[in-house]
C-alpha cells in the first residue's frame, strides 16, 4: 500500500475522467450509453429467464454497475446545463427521448423478470420448508404404511427429528 502524506496534498496522478465537455456531446454520449445499458438489461433479463447460474448473473451485475454510474453522472451534468439542453438540435432531443423510452422498457422488463423469478423462488422455498415441517411432525414410523398396532406403543425418540435415521440408531 502506498503511503500518502496528507499534510501536503499532491495533485492526482490519475488521468481526469473523459467526460463530454458540452451539452451536445453529453447528449450524444448519453444516448449511446442508454442504448448500451438497454441492451445489457435485455441480456440480463434473458439470462434470468434461462435460469443462468448465480455466477453469470453476478458477472452481468458487475458489468452493469460502471455503466449505471457513468449514466447517472452524465445525465446529472446534462440536467444541470439548462441552456445547453434548450439549445440541443431537435434530432438529438428526439434521440434522447427514444433512448429514454428504450431504457425505461428494458428496465421494466428486467424488473418484471426479477420479480417473477423471486416469486418462484419463494414458492419453492416455502414448499420445501412446509414439507420439512410436516415430516418433523409425523409420529409414525418411517418404514411401512401399516398403522402401529394398538398394543405396541411407539415412543418418539427423546432426541433428534423423528425420521428413519433416528429410528435406525435406536434399532
């Protein structure tokens, strides 16, 4: 780890961010970025629908984060420059509107896919938990379907769940 002397601040050695300088450059860069982000969200949505691995989804999320951060910064810079926004050519404004609509649709489809996937996972987990809880509450032997004869008394083991593994250790 490099040591930094905080008493005497030095100018940063890292190159400055390569952000657009005027409103028209920002608008063009924003349109391109929104189109790339829309395409990325569509790939992510498709990956969720294909039930890809969590590693693949995590990779897609890591790829999306820098684009989202740059999108937020460029759009903030563009919103602050009201005069520049007003002076944009009509075709640039139309491209911004179209890219915004595309990003909104891609975001909505992505959110819907994630919501449905989450709901399906919840149903699956609830089903498994319910089956486990029902199995724990059973007081019949795990082997055979015949009821226990009335004169034979079945005693639930004093430790562990009442499953076949517990019964096997008692036998």
